């Protein structure tokens, strides 16, 4: 298990492994981290290919919201 992440975390998981993936990664978050989870339909094996556009959109939305939050509170990193 890695050290806890002191940052905002976006977890994208397939519905096949969603519960396990989310549980594992939430366990790595520090008490200062925010965690956003998105579970998308499908199997783990073809997850990226089947959900490429949706995954990209979630990442862009997550990063845009984070940039906005940092601008409002410059001490948040």
C-alpha cells in the first residue's frame, strides 16, 4: 500500500471492478484529500476503449473544478 495521497483524487472504475477499486483507492487518501468516484459500465479488460470519451470528459471536468477551487482559495493545493 502506498503512502496516503494528500491531494484531490479522481477514481474512474469499470462496473466489473468498481467496488473493489473505489474501496482500495479511498483507503489511500489522506484526511485532507477529496475523492470523486465515477463507476462506468463495462468490463475492466476493455474499459478504456469502450469509455474513452466519457473518461476524458470526467478528467477534464475534475481538473477544471480543481483549478477553480484553487483560484478561490490559493492556499489549497
